[in-house]
C-alpha cells in the first residue's frame, strides 16, 4: 500500500535530487573562490533542508511501521541513535552555527564542517552518558521507560563505552579543526552536564541553573571556533541562551510535574508555588529581552537588530504574563 504511492514518492525524490545538485554546485563554487558569507549561508540552508526532508522521510517510514505492524520495531542502530538524542544534538549544532555566523571573521568551510561534526559527536557522547546515568530514573517515567537502556534492549556497559569514545573523538576533532579553546569549552560542557547537573537533579531543583551553563556553551563555542577568544558578542550569545533555558524548563517542570515526582527528580514545581514559578518565568523572560538588546546599546549591532529583538522578545514576555490568568 505504501509502495503503490510511487508517483508521490517519485516527486519527492526529484525535489531531493535538485536540492542535492544545488548543494553540490554551491559547494564546488565555494571551493574555487574565497569564502562568501551569504553563499555559505545558502549552502548550509540547502543542506539543512535536505537533512530535514530525509528526517521527514524516516519519520514517515516509522509511522507506516507503527500502522501496519502495530508498533515500531526497534533495531540496534535505531537504539544506538536514540542514545544520542538526535533532536537535542541537532539543536546544539544549530546554536553553534549562530555563534559562527555572528563572529566578525571569515572561516574555512571545510574545517567548519569537520568542527561541526566533532561538536555533534561530542554532544552525542554527552547525551549517551546521560542516558547511562539516568537509566533507572527513565524506567520510572511513562515518557522514557521505552528507551533502549531502561527497556533492556542495550546493555549499560555498551552505552558507557560508546559515550566515552564519542566524547573523546568529538573533542579531538574540534581541537584539530578549530582550536583548543573551543574543544576545552565543549569538554567543560560535557563534564558539567554529566558530573554536576545529572547527579544534582534528584537532590535539588537548583540543578536547573547548573544545567543551563552547559546548555548555553554551544553558542559561545561557535564564536570561539572562529575568533579563538571569549569576548564581544560571544558573552551575549551565552547569556541569552542561559537565561532562555530557565523559563523554558520551569514550564516543562509544571507540565511534567507528576512524572518528575514519580521518578524522584526535584523540580521547582514540587518545591515552590505556581505563582512563584510564573513570577520567575516573567523575571527571566524580562532579563532575556534586556540582554538581547545589549549588543545594540554597546554598538555591536545596529537598529534593525534591536527592533527585530524586541519584535520577538516582547510577545515572549507577554506570554509569560499571560500565565497568571
């Protein structure tokens, strides 16, 4: 029934083929000339679109698997990829790119691609180690109990070894393609996430603030990958992403309160009143808006940047206030 829709899938294949040609053409052209920032943006945009379409195809295949077989059939490769939490690792790479493209210097596209691969591998290893450490907690929550480790489809030792090896390989790749500072920042993010944030989650709700540090480091890594220095706009990129995580995860703690309680994880939803949580979200959202316009106030960005920041920041703040009602 699925394969009979051949014309529909043929059209998609043609679209993907055209995108691959555009991607290859822009890459060849980039290899013949000096890096042009806008062409690099187009190159990455097409690549991201291709990746998104392929991911969409994979998702459709999994949906058909559920429809015709009654459930998704786990495979070894699929379970290993689940340890890497692909959505989160892609988000890490995207935030790194924000720091790269806002940096004032040019960069070599080939070394950037290798560096991004290293950052993805390093982040994947960190999340794999997180799955290893939280396998017992995951088994207690409905949302996570079918993950490969709590479900018993993969051994904890395998996850531990894969996690350690990928962190080492990713760190070395970042160092080779970029610089020692960026590799060290990535390793610091991994170690603080695995050895500080993860063990602190069952003990104190303030683990949220500890976890926001490694969560915000990728934007700074993008800046240091190009500049090899922690300065300028890199500070603001780190600050914006750090502040954003606080209202984001407080909202999740309210939404998933019952699950977190059952798993024994301490959150502010358990220890503080709802009004306190909403007020905290409002306060941090206001800080996000103020921090986001600081680059304009100190002369690092122009008026268009300030206006666009307010256009997206003020509605965000308004939605935070709406929480009281």
